[in-house]
């Protein structure tokens, strides 16, 4: 996407569990110097995507745990990394330098696996993108 002299790349991937996600194809031709947002339904996709040129990874899938019991946590989470249920996560990105980071946001979304939510409100997340010469600065 381009607006005036600013650009951002958006890469989308199929659900990893279907076996149809092809990050090599999705990232083919992506300029690693441009700020890049990767849309991937399942946050477990981070493990297979960390070496690709993205700055932000936007995910859902977990519904934030959907049912959260105080003292017990989420009752059912269909993913490997159960510690990544919702919110912001930051990972080192050594291929871009010692201070560079990749960031992931996991939304609780508005849907559900089962028609019940407890202590995990639905959300619609709005991000405002601004232009900056340094893609890392935009994503801090």
C-alpha cells in the first residue's frame, strides 16, 4: 500500500492447520526495507514465520482463551503456545540489528469457538499507521 511517499506491505497467509499456508510464496518479492504487516490467523505461526521480513504479526485464533477462570486461567486453548493468548508480544529480530524487534498482536476477536465468553471480552482492534523513515520507529 502506498500513500504519497510512504508505503507498507501487507502479507496474508492461509490458516497453518489447513496445510495451505505458503510463506515462501507469500513473502516472495517483499522488500525487507519496507514496513511489513503479516496477517496470520494462528499465533503459533510465529515459529515458522520468524525468519521472514515482517515487522508486525497480527493474529487471532485463541479468542484470548475465551473462558478464563481466576486462579486456573483459560480452560481450553487450541494452540501450542498457551502463554500467547492476547495482547502484544515482542521478539528480538537479529537479522535487522541488535535493537530491532518483531512485534505480534493477538486479538480476542468478536467470535467464539463455543457460544460462551467469561472474563475475556470481545474486541475490535484499531491501529493507526503513521509514516516514518525508520520502519522500527513506526512499530514501537
